[in-house]
């Protein structure tokens, strides 16, 4: 029975053995090197009602050891760190340690350390709220003209972001509007923004600003 097993598909088994020997010979003579490599970080499994509430690090340098051909820039080009955030269950600060298990390393390559070795992240609940839209005027109408009335549509807009940052925002602003050459009632499409980079607009960022302008003294006795 054992003889039959040895001779069954003998050609394939010999070929596989020869291939393994050739691969070993190809790498056995290679120098073993140590290198550092910048690796992007991907965050996975963060619950939908939470956000990273602080500026998250997006690249970590890792120190690796392995055969010269295995730690070439081409072989490490697709390397990423996959950090599991599934354990985050509430707002606050959490510390994550970067280890070799967070990387998919090529065979024969060993993880030595990460720099930084730990990531300190802040988490906050994801919230939305509506705020008013404030019209910004960078230059008034020419001399002899004045603004009689101004309105924006829509006059409220939804914002979304980490709870403490959203709570601190009372309004969104339009880009500054220059009226220095405007002498009649006008409608302008304007972009809206919030100053906090961690807070975004949930609605369209474009509003319509209507500004009624008349000559100074018009309508007065």
C-alpha cells in the first residue's frame, strides 16, 4: 500500500520537490536585509454610529527583515495595516498597538516593529443637526446704492460629524459675495461651508442668495 502511494502521480511529486529545491536555492544565497517602509493604515468594522473624532494617523513606518528580493519596494507596494475597530462601543480615547498580525507580509518577511508602535484615537458619536446659513458680503454695493433685503434659500442646512464638534457649530457660511459692481437686485448661486474640517454638509453645498439693492434715498420722502 505504501509503495503504491509513493508511485502514484510520481511525476507530479518529483516536480513539486524539484520546484521547492529550486526556490530554496534561489533564496538561500540571498542576503537578509532590514528595511523601513511607510505603510498606509486602513480602519475596519467601526460601528456606523461612531466616527473617529480626532485627526487619525494614516501612515505608519514599519521595520521589516527578510531576503533582499522579498523586501524590495515592488513586493511591499501593496502592503497595508488593517486595524480592527470593532471593539469600539462608546465615545472616548482608545489605544491600539500595531503588530505583525495587522499586516499581510510576503512569505519569509518578518515584522520587527512599527513607528509609532501605538495609535491613540479619539471616538465620538456621529450626529446630525440643522444650522442656519449666514450670508457673507466681502464688498458692499457701489456708492449711492444700498442693500435693502437679503435672503438665502434654503436658509437652513444639515451638518454631520463628531458630536462635540457638531455641537460647537451654530451656523454655516456662504462664500464671501462681492457686490462692488452690483446696482440691481441679483440672485447668486453660492457655496456653503463650515469651518471645522471634521464636520461636513449632509445637504447640497449650493444655495441661492437673493440680494435686493436700490439707490440710496429711493422710497424716502
